[in-house]
């Protein structure tokens, strides 16, 4: 049995981003207008962070190409 390293890594990054996002705004008082704007931007911001983090890690680590294909096709 072999771990699907890239999938584990990807899920850990995504989970970390979500935890960080929730902590960052836990005690912030936002107006309704600010909350709506933040809600519209949330996924775009999270996607940008995800791409930056995974891109940097992939500069230093290689993942099994087969596992990368599984991740891309899901």
C-alpha cells in the first residue's frame, strides 16, 4: 500500500487555509456590506493562497506523476 502523497498534501493545505481563514475573521466586526464583499471574494482569495502554497512546495518536492493525475482528474 502506498500513500497518495499529493492528495494528502493538497487536503492538508486546503484544511489549513480554511482554519486560518476562520481564525482571521473570528473576532472581526464587519458591517453587512463588508461581510457581503468578503463572502464574494472568499473563494478567490483561498484559491490564490492554495495555488501559491502548492506551487512553492512543488518547487522543492516531486510527487508521483500518477498521483498528480488522479488529483487533477477528481
